C-alpha cells in the first residue's frame, strides 16, 4: 500500500513539469505567482513543492527530503509555500536540539501550541523517548486534529550524530502514529550520506541547485531599494542612481566574487559593504555616475582585498570612533600577529623550544644542542637525502609530538642564561597549552610523561625569535646544514 | 556545646539537636578567627600595615577601573547599540585582552557589573570548565539568565510567596528561555507592569560573556553561535568574547558557515606591561607611599613579571607578601606610616622592647659608630634620647624618599628618550637602579649625560620645561617656604630664560660668525697646494670646536648643575640611617615567592636535617649516616653513580651504611637481612615514584638515572 502510494506521489512530482498550472485552482495559482515573485529563479522547485501540497483532499507524502547548498532558498521557500497554502505546519531547527529528548519536546510543544511559562516551566510536555513521543502526538492529535499537518525539520545533517533510530522513525512518522503527518527534511547533503543499515523508506527528494551567476544577479537586483537606503544613510549628499547603475555594480562585484563564493547571504552582505566604497568617489565628486570605467578601475583592487575578508565579519573600532573593515594586512599577517602577541620572555623561549622539538628529529638533538658533540659522519645517503628537493623538510611536514622532558631539555639548551627550574616556568607550559600554542596529545589522566605538539608555523616562530635576537635556523635540522 | 550541660550523676547519652550543634560550631570557629586577628591587631606594626595596605588597595582598585574604563565604556556602548537596528548576524564583541588569565577575571567581572548597571540586567558569564558540551553550556546560560533574575526579584518583593524558587534544571531549553523572555517583555498586561517597572522599557539584550575563548571547545562554541543565530529574531543575544592571543584564532576555530553568522567588533585592551607601569607610577612611586621596595627585591618582582607570567595581580600580591614580611619584623616597622603625626605619636608610645627592636636594625650600628663616645652610650642605653634621634632620622628618611622620587622622575624625563636609553625607558628601570646603588656613580648615568650633551636646543628646552612642571607642581602644592626644591625650579627657569635670550642673540652671533667667515675666506681662496689646504681646514675645524657658542655654554653649565643636584639627592638608600624601616630589601623571600619544587626535594633528600631539624643528622651535607631516612640514603648513593645503576651494588652500599658493624671480608657472600632488603626496595620505589630513576630496558637489574646535577 505504501509502495503504491509512493509511486503515485512520484508521478505527481514528475508531472509537475508537464502540467503548468493549467488546471490549478485560482488560489493555488495566486500562491504560485506570489512565491515565484518572492523567490525568483526557483520556479521548478516551487512547482514540485506545490504539487506535493496543493490539495488538502489528497494525502501528503510520508516524507520529503529537500536538499541543496547553503542559502539556496530551501527553508524560506518551504515556509512561504506552506504558509500561503494555509497548511498547519511546525518548523524546527535541529541545531538547538542537542539531545533527542529536546527534539521530541520541542516538536510536541510546538504542535500543541503551548507557550512555556517561565515561572514554573509548565505546561510542559515531558517526553523522554520515541514511544512516548508517538503516544503524545496521538494524544495531541485527539485534541487538535493534526491530520494534514506538516513538520519541517531544518539542518537534518545533525541527525547523523544523534540516536540511530531517529531518522528512521521520523521518516515513518505517519506509519508510527497513524496521523496523516508529513515530515519535510531540509538538509545540505545528499540523502545517501545518512548511513543506515535498516531498510529505510526513501523520502521524496527535491534538489535545490546552486544559483548561476545570472540568477544571482537577478536576485540581488531586487535589493535595489535597500541599496538606495544604504546610500541615504551613509552619505550626507544623496546620490540618485538608477537600476542600470546598480546592475553595473553587481556585475562588477559578481565578476570578482562569484568564483569564490556562491552563498547568497554572504554575497549580499559583501555587496552591501562594497557598494558604499563603490559610490565613494561619486560622493567626493571625483567621478560622475556615468563613468563606469573609472569606477571599475577604482573598485577592482578594493574588491580583491575585501575578497580576503569573505565570511569574516570583523569590524575594528579605531580611536577615531569610525568603523571600517580593516585591511587584510592587519588580520592575516603573521608578523603582525607575532608582534602584537604579548608573551613573557621565557614563554617565548618555551614556544621556540617546543617548535624545535616538534620539527627536529630526535636523533639530531645531540648535534644541534650540545656544544661539544662529535661530528656526525655524513654518509652519502644523508647527503643525497638532503640535496633532494624540499619535500623532505621537516618544517613542511606536520609537527611531531615530543615529551615534556625533551621540551625542557631544549629550552635549557637554547637559553644562554641560567634559569632556575621553578614552578612559574612550568605554569607557562600549561598556559601555552591553554592558548592553543601547544596541543596535548596524551590524555589528561596521565600526569607523567605528557606529550605535546607545537601548533605554530614557521613564520610565526621566526618573528618571535627575531624579536628575541635568536637565530632559529641554526637550530633547525632543515636549515642547519646550509 | 558547654560542658556543664552534660554533667549528670548517671551515665547516659545526651541528645543535642543538630541545628544547635552546628550553630555553636560555627560561632566557635568564627570566634577563633576573630581572636587570632585580634591578637595581631594589638600590635602597632600590624595597625600601620593594615592602614597602609587598605589605602594601597583602594588606590589600585581605583586605578583598575580607570584603566579599563575606556575600553569597557566603548564595549558597553556597543552592547547597548547592538540591537538598535535590525541585525542579520549575532553581534559579537571580541575583546583582545593579552595573555594573562588571572588578571582578566577582575576585568570581566567589572564589565559584567557595568553592563548590569547601564545596559541590561541579563548578563551571563560562561567559563570553559562549566561548558564541556552544548547541553551544559545551554543549561548554564539559562540558569544564569532565568534563575539569577529570580533571586534578585525575590529580594525585592518578599511578599510574593507563591513564586517557586528555581526552575528545575531538567526543564531548561531554549524554548523556556524564549518563553521567559517573552513574558518579561512582550506581554502587555498591566500586571507585569506593576510587578516590574523596568519591563516597561524597551527590550533588553541578553549578554553572554565568554572570558576564555581559547579554552572553549570550538565545536561547542560553534553550536552555540548557530543556536543564537537561529533565535536572532526572538532573543537579542550579544556575545562578548575574551580572546587572549589574537583575532586569527577566532577565524581558525570557527568555520565559515559559523563565522558568517556573527559580526565581530574588535576591542583592544591595554597591554599588561603598560598596566604594570601605571600601577607602579601611580601607587607605589608616589610621594606619600612610605613602603619602598629595595632594588634587589624590586628587580626580583619585575623579573618574575617580565620573564614568567605578565601578571599584574601576581605582582601586587608579591608586594603584599613583601609588606607582610617587612612589617612582621616588629614594632620598629610601625614607623613606616603615612602621616607625620602618627609617627610622632608612635615613637612616644614606644616601649623599651620596641626601642630594642629598632636598635637591632643594621643601619643603627652605623649611626652609633658615627657618633661621639658619650652619645654612643646614650643612644644604646637611654631610651628617651634614642627616641629623639629616631624621630629625627625617620623624618630625614621620609624627606629623602620624597626627594628620591622627585629627582628620579626628573632624571627619567631627561633620559627616557635618549638613543638606546642607557638607563632604560621606564621609570621602574631607573627606580631599580636608583634603589640598588648610587645612580650618579653608575656607568649608564655617565653615558646618559654624555648623550644629553649632544641634545639639540629644542629637545632640551622641552625636557627642562617638563621637569619644571613636574617638580613645580609638587612644590607649589605642599610647601610655601622657599626650600631646596623651589630653588631647583627657580634655577632651571633661569637657565631656560637664558636659552630664550640666547635665541634672540643668536642673530647677532650669526652675523658675527659671518663676518669672521668673510674674513677668513680670502685666505682659503688663495693659492695653496692640497696639503696646505688640508692643514688649514683642520685648523679651522679645531678652532670652531673650541669655540662653544652660547647655547652650548649654557647647556654645559645646566647639565653640570643638574648633575650636582642629582648627586646630592640620588644617593643610595642604604646610606641612610634606619633605611630598613621604609626599604624592604630582603632577597631571602625569593624562595617563598618562586616555588622551586625540584630544589626543595633535592635539599630534603640530600640534607634531611634541613627539614627534620633532628639532632642526629646535624653534620655536613656530604656525609651519609645510618640515622638518615632510607630514601635519603638511597638518594645520596645514587648521586654518586653514573647513568646506569646496578641494583645489587646499590643494595650493597645501602646495607653497608645502615649496618656497618658486619665486617666480613667477603662482602659479596654476606647474607642480606630481608628486612634491610625490603627497606631498600621501598626506598628505590619511592625514588622511582619521585621520578629520579626509572627501570632500564637495556640491561637487566639496572635502573637509569633521570636527573643530573644537583
């Protein structure tokens, strides 16, 4: 029975392409038009959704799986469609459900339309497990008819880390509860990624593809009004521009950004930030609005530099109280980072020692750190190995772990002064671990023989050692033979 | 419980109610603490310590809030403004704090307090150790928001009895938080308005402070940010992150789909070295702080700060410890007090023992030796005379400290920006030189004055002006009668005037030199060979160098004057009598300040007498006696060995020390008593436990030494 149902539904989905609203009711038509207007370039997907949920007489499918990249309009289109079709639906985000108990309770609370009252936390549906969940759902359904409702679950990816039976149960919720309840999953990954042994009943899948560049352009053009507001808010003198001007800007903008990022939300944000910069020459009367070539020439380097801050929404308040996005130099230059970092003197040496311990093989320790070591005989093999290309450099491989004793031994070897071995020194090691410059490898239970790895790169340690007047290359086996 | 309650003719068991027992216990313990404090507080030295420390603490606290006020102010503004407009991301403040954790606690608590006072009462502070996973984090968060608010309101209106105390932990979820928040701000029923007046105001933001970003599990934090983002339209959450290292850690620990959900605003707080300098200059290097650290101790503390931990609070605690050590010497130290009046009164009240206590100070001997014979006896025996001298000397000492600071600061202004800064860039560096030796005799000081001799006029004038301002401000406030300090200022002003005048005269001088140049010019232009020309030029350059212009003359005499004055006032503290009263220079507190566990274990094992104080082991360190503890014997024997130690040989040696009477010829065949062997095994085990040896895999019956040197 279920199989037959599924096939009929599938037929319905596929038929969406052929039937183009010719037999749709006026209400549905209106919804379709309206949705298409709000979400351009998604007509296929909207059609598919509408076909599934268009009539209340026909039963909804058991489960629908909607997937596609980030910000391709999955959740918002579903929400919009369901809302306009006047279907009773509940939308939850798995991200806040860190336990399955939490998930059940949120769903139940939302379905029963209860508000949690903070004074006593009541009325509150308590639900520990799946059995209880289905029972409670039935109970709610006996009061408020849940037939024909839809449960939308966002960010289903997280389900993979939760109870094993959860996905299966949600896929078959209709069967388990006997209520005609449709579950819509929204996810960013393929359904096949949910590895499960038991026979899962496959949901109906709707794929939301990435927007193309043209589509993005069209969508972002809808922000024209917003951009005008932005200009009014940011410049004293209003600049009047038309849609083509904005279109030109977006074209320029996307030509730089499209290759790096297809996330609509992020693109919108970046375009907002950069639009002000784009209009700045006009504001200062250096350019006219029509001079798009000069504007482009102005903009190109700025866009490239702001490409570096993609996804990092950082504002730095400087003393002049003006807010601006800092150039990449500040954020990313390792030299600045190392210079701006304040570390006590010995902590710096400990860090250098940790780096040396991580990136030197143990067998070289004697040669590097002891003042009177016997000269190592260079075999031909060694020489060959060293003359080989830089693939063999330890500094280019990942850090190796080292023991605490070795760290201290190297620390004392590289330090000229005689330093007392005291507790303040040892505390530094743990504070370096806390700052994530060192990583503990062994578990915390064994107090003895802790093992660490160094978590900094060569440029960083090089700047620090330069500040201390310490030649680190001399002590690295990769460089010492040069 | 009182004894007499249980006195009875018959034997019996007496029942006391639990509550009473606990109460009595508590009061007892309280009393005990009270009495012990009471005992101390009788002593004058403790009194002066307490007044001094409380005043210092107040100053430090004031300084703290002042230091952070600018950063905190802008942070508080940011939080207040964050939800004024619609937001697309979770507003986040990243406070770059610098690496020292312990110092930050105060900073974040004051931030929370300011936020509570000015912006919103909903502030939650999450520490990494309480938030191992997302469930704990959310529970903790909601608990702080929902329940703490409840406690506050309970205090306000006690009559509302039916209100349950706390929400159970099992009920915590974000739904609950949402419900709570909506009830607070969205319901427009008048009942709420009456109950809480603040609710009438606009919605208040929920601030989440995360002081130790690095220590957090990044996954937990990511999840939390995503949750906050999903609730962005319902709950206005603002996140404040305390980042110890740098901003890039934020980006490395958050993937892009998370980092695009927050809009980060960065705030910098001041580096801790600057903070230390500020504390030192404003609290300890002031004219009215009587307690001074001697050079050695001061250097020790600064070294600990710079080399080990960068912790200002640690530095202050160290000073506190030094103060405790200093004052606990005895009542002589009570003279280390702020007001003159008090010192006079204290000296009046001095008993004979107190005088003796003071006489035991080392510098007293110098004082005695410098006096004539009769006076010596008087000083040693006559308390009244001694008191007069003491008062005089203490006042002298006070004056000396005052001037020391004034002139050190003047010197600092002069030399702080010299190339390479021979005396250091910071006041604390000059202080440490000035208190450990006579600064005017040091090599660096001479270098500085040589460099000053090359200073241009503008720079020198600016410096002198600053010195005048600095010294002048102190002089005008506190003294009216003309004294040495005022004289100093007046003299400097005169020099400045001279330079100004010289400025006007300069034109004349230039003309004069022009004239001379003109006169000399034809001589050069006359025909000469190369050698002659060279000689001529050399001679000319010599001449000009000999002739100092007027500015140079003034500079010379000014520097001479300055140097003379500095020589008078910047003497080393140990040249003063009774300097011990105000200067604490006992380096032996080093072992208390810096814990050296390895050295402590070594000395315990190598010289058990040091800790045990027994009579039997009182002999030079090298000897090994049978009366020592077993582990100590084993340890001393192992010190004599090489890298690998043969257990059997070690056992033999051990037995021969413990049981030396057995003088058999063939040692090897000697039967070892099982008890001795057991003792030896235990000692070896203990050594292994302490980490001095470990079992060797290379050779059977051998152990490896793990430590070297002693």
